[in-house]
DNA sequence: GGCGACTACCTAGCGACTCTAGGTACTCAG
DNA sequence: CTGAGTACCTAGAGTCGCTAGGTAGTCGCC
C-alpha cells in the first residue's frame, strides 16, 4: 500500500464525499441532481446545501476519483456537468464502504444503541 | 428558539464529541482513559490521538455538556481530570443518538450496503 | 411588462474540527 | 541513565461545511 496517501485514516473527513461517491456508483449524475437525490434517497435526513456539494465535487475531481463532462440540454435549460466514477473512484468507494461498516459498528458499540 | 445554537444540524460536525459523550454516559472517565477505552471498545477501529481528544473535552466542557474535576492519585502518578455528563450533556447525548440513527440509515440507503 | 420561481452552475470567507508535533513532569524497570 | 509508561497540555496547519451571496436563462402568471 501507500502508493498514495490514505484519504480517510479516520473517516469523518470526507464523509460527504463518500456519500457522493455512493450515488455516482449507481449512475452518472450532475451536481444539482445529486443534491436532490441525496435528499430523496435519505428521506430528508441528509440535505446538503449547494455550497457543500459543488466544492466537494471539485475536490473529488481534483483528486481523480470522479470525472466530469459538460452536457448541453435542449430547450434553453442551463448546461449540466455530469460526473462518473473513475477506476480510482471505484476503488475508493469500495474502501470507503468498508471503512463505513467498521466505523458504524464501532460507533454503535460506543453509543450502545 | 436560539436559547442556544443547535450543535448538529447535519451531524458530521462534532461526531467525535458525540462518541465521547457516549462513553461518559456509561461512567466517569478521564482523558487518557477515554483514548484507550475508545480504542478498546471499538476494537481498534477508532483510534483518536490525544491532540484530538483533549481539545474536544475542553469544548464539551466549555459548552456545558460535561463537567470535570481534578483527582489526585496516590503513588505519585499524574493527577487526572475526570469528566461526567451534565444534565444538558445527557440531553445532547440522547439527541445525538437519534441523529446518529437517522444518519446511519440514510447513509446505508445511499451507500447501499 | 414585470415579478417570482425554478434550473444549474459558481465562489469568497468564516468558523469549526482533526491531527501533527511537539512540550511538561513524574515514576519505575533494567 | 535511558527508555517506557502515565497524564496532561498547546500552537499551528490543513480541511471541510455552510452561509450568503452572484450569474444567467426559462417559464408561468397577473
């Protein structure tokens, strides 16, 4: 290992980034859609403002975990930037899922629910 | 409202603080012990450095969620600062547990585990 | 023709948190 | 006398989340 710095030694950092990766693991999506889809598929429990999501998408792209491309929409609607996982992003998602499972049961043990 | 700022609109902020509250909900503990106990009861999954825990304890005390008192130890060992939950801390822990449950199932839905 | 609502993107800057990397001070074993 | 253990602490850097704006176009409504 150590071909690259581990991004989440402790989870907690980049947690929302992981959720975005989770969504993009299902299908290609654009920022505005991610905000809505996150709210919908979490039944309102996770409601990230745009000012959180757009910078997160830029970080994920900067770090090579996702790739984006512009798509023009017919009918004068604003163009969209669609993102999909890169191969590195797939691996990060898989690792992140494991981290999440570990963290979840650890936190459950501590919180005693 | 605004008798006091809501501390966790989205979880994620003060998550480790919540874990500390969870431990202190079981019994009085001191900082150094919390580090070890967190590592032990999470089976190594959560391993916070002292530089994270001590400032977190100070914040929690500053915010009135925990109260600390010094205890001298016989035998020349360093004195310890034991912390226990205040009433406000108990309430915060209960609310935090609910937040955690909501966040957990939301994240599970998104990550699809 | 003007107003609000919606889609879709973006950024600067504040505040908050985590962690690194030290430091203090004392005890005990070898 | 060196190292390991206990137990506390802090400054500073880096990162992240969110507020609060802004741009720009379309659409429906009165």
